[in-house]
C-alpha cells in the first residue's frame, strides 16, 4: 500500500505534499473528509509500534481537554485518534511496510528518499 493520510486544510501538510511530489500510485486520504477506519489505524500502529507514536500532542483538543495532565494508555490514544481527526500526527505516509509519521525534517527527508528509491 502506498498512502498518505493528511489534512487538506493544514498548510504544513500541503507544503510536505508539494515537497514529496508523490507518484500517481499513491492514494491521498484527507482525514477530515474521509475518516480513518479502525483497520487503517490498527495497521498504522502495527507499523509504527504504538498508538502513542501516531498521536499528536500539539492538537488544540489535547490542550483544551487537559489531556497532558492525565496518564493516557494505548487504548486511550487509539480511542482519541478515532474520535477526532486532529489527534492523528500528520502527515502519515505508508509505503508498503514502512511508515513515516509527522512533519519533522528528518521524517520528511526519509519519506522522500523512500518514495524516490
């Protein structure tokens, strides 16, 4: 599978998509208009190693709900990501059995190298 989970209203996601120039065989999924399914999330967690690694602690709702003051379990992270798209760290790039999560320069560079290999 070659897929990029992104948010079309996010300037950072738009910039990264432009930089990556994904080939036509990649499927783009705007997580705001096409919600992440349980199967998709479970597949991502299996590749990344945890639900926490897919969770965005920069989400506005994370602060609003004072989640930083709580001890969250893997089940909590999973439930929160399924509950609201902003809890997914973006973008998530899946290329076969590799996953690249987030927007750090190193992650984007590694994803770009994989796409172009």
